[in-house]
C-alpha cells in the first residue's frame, strides 16, 4: 500500500518520478490568472489565523462545508476562525475523490509542514499549529515560499491601479505583480447594474457614453492606461460564448434599453457584446497582449443566497449551453477586423474540449507559436481526472508541447500548490505514455517538454521576462 500523499504522490512510474523530482518540482511559478487583492501584497498583509488565509473568500471550500450541513454563520458569517476551521475539518474525511482533499493537504504540507490528515479529532491542534507558523509569514513571504516569480491579478477597467503602482515602485519586491484587464461589467449588458457601471466608466474617462461604440472607445482608452502600468493580458468572463452581427444600430438599441434599466433581448444583447469585444480584441492584438476568454458558467443559481451574499460565493455551476459553436464566427470577426490577438480559451463544460481544440487549430499561424491556446482545466474541472482529460484532449488535437500550463484562479496565498498538483498529474500522464511505448524514452526531450509546460511557455507567451 502506498503511503498517504508522500513525495511520490500520483507518480506511478519511474519516468514520472524522474520528471517530477528532477524538473517540475524545481521550476518556479508564474500564476497568470488569479483573484489575489493587490492591496494585500502592497501592504504585505499578515494574517491573524489560518481561517483568514485558507477559508476567507474560498467558495470552493464553502460549497463543501454547506453540503455537510453547516449553517452559513460558520461559513461566511461572524463565527470565529476556530469555529470555521472546525467545520471545514468536519467535512474533510468525507471528501474522498474530491480534489479539495488533495489541495488542502498539499497546502498543509507545503505551507506548514503538517503531514497528518486533517480530521475533526485533530482540528484544534492543527489550527493552533498553523497559527503559530503563520505568524512567521506575510503575504509576500508566502509567495516567496512557493517560489512565485510573477502573477496577474484581475482588475476592473475603472481601477486606477494604485496598488500595482505601489508594488512596482517598491524596490524590496522581487515578484512581478501585474494587472489583468477584466471588462466584464462593461460588456455583459444583460447583467443587473450595467447602467450604473457605465455611468462610473463615463466618470473615469471624463465624457458621457451614449452608444455602444462610445463604450468600446472608453474601454480601449482604459486598455491603453493598463498597458502603461505594465499590463500584458486581458480576461473576459462570459456566461456563454456569444456571436451576433456587430451591427451598430442593434448594439445601440441594446445599449439604450440597458441604460433605462431594461434587459435587452438576446439578439440585441449579443450584437452589443460582440461589437465591444471585437473592438477590445483589436487593441489587444496591437499591444501584443494575451486575450483570455472564460465561458460556460451558469452563475448565481440560488437567488436568495445571491441576494444575501452577492456573486462568487459558491452558487455557480456548469452551463450546458456554453455557446462553444460561436467561437468560430467570433474569432473570424476578430480576424476580419485585423485584430486576432494571442488567445487562451476556457470552457467550464469539459464536453467542449474537442470543439475548442479543433476550432482554435483553424486560427493558428502568423508565425506565433501556440497563438491559440486551450486553457487549463478550469474551476470544476481542475481535478486529477479533469486535468488528465484536458491534457489528453489537447494532445490528441493540438500541440501539447506549446501549452502555457496551470494557474490558480484563486484568492488565497496558499493555493500555489495547485501548480504542484498539475505538475504531478502532468508527469504522471507523460510517464504513462513513455512507459507504454507511446513516446520515446528520450530524457533530454522529456525534461525540456516538462520544463516548458511548467514555466517556460508561460513566460514566453505572456512576455513576462522573468
């Protein structure tokens, strides 16, 4: 019987062990998509207890604790850190087969040196032990502990990026922290609060926005501002991938309705969203940015809880109507507008994997290696089987060796172990292919491949220069 999550965790072949321990384990981390608050990095936040850094804002964990029968006051409410930790410990032994079981124990092992499984019986002891060790670390020190070289946060176009400037001017900061442009609130016209957001954006650019093209122009202006602050990428979060003829008259009709607090019909909504997205994509291409599109999420399903807690609190699901078939006309619209940037495409629905890999292959070229990327297994898919499926589907229909690798998509300074989890899964899969005779046992080529997939491709693709 294998020991629980030992140094060879998930590494089932000698080739996998060699690749992980000699290459992947030693590679630094670039986390090109996360939701870390840059102010916490700038101020080098210290955490009072493990629950703050481990459970605060982590809706992955909140969903599981709710499913175990815990009331909301001990999840997102006013209960003490110890009480919240106990509730998470109570569900842990029941999470067999869930990636959260592995992630959490990797975080305990790498962050705190704790190798015993977390249970209700030892919850208080581990809570106290973590808190004692946590006092030795600040936010930056945790990032350094995990060998992080660069990250991209997720930032609204209206943000003045003050904290990013603060970090950039801090000579003691050795990690590159860059913004990522996230224009969702100006594009997702069907969402509540769109009219309020447009008025806010109007104030930032100093003029009234009266049409869809006005909004597109304002966002392009903010793209340039972000570029002046070192930004290298954008990220668009869509419930579904849309396409409609970006006809200005239809886009303006949708805009007028939304500014009156009405929800436009889908055809007008999609015309507006397509028009503005095409305009943004052209500017990204001109700046040599990477454009990420996340789609296929069915958001805010529990309406009473959404009203009580707001978005990103654990009430989202996979959208079976992801709109993946609209990728082709959308990418053509970019191309025909002389604005097809480097792209990473993610669907929350794993059934879209083959569609994405085959569609994006039609838009490769232009002398850019891996210009069109299939995104890493995302959100509900970043489990061992989900990662293996994503890697296998990409390999079957694309060039796996050009893949830009893993990200955390997290709000936690402890979640960098998700890169370790990905690297172990990657080495496990490659090792299986080699030892079954599907790929040569060429150590030089294998080590270069794994180093590229863990770090080098990301560094080159985004132009981080670290």
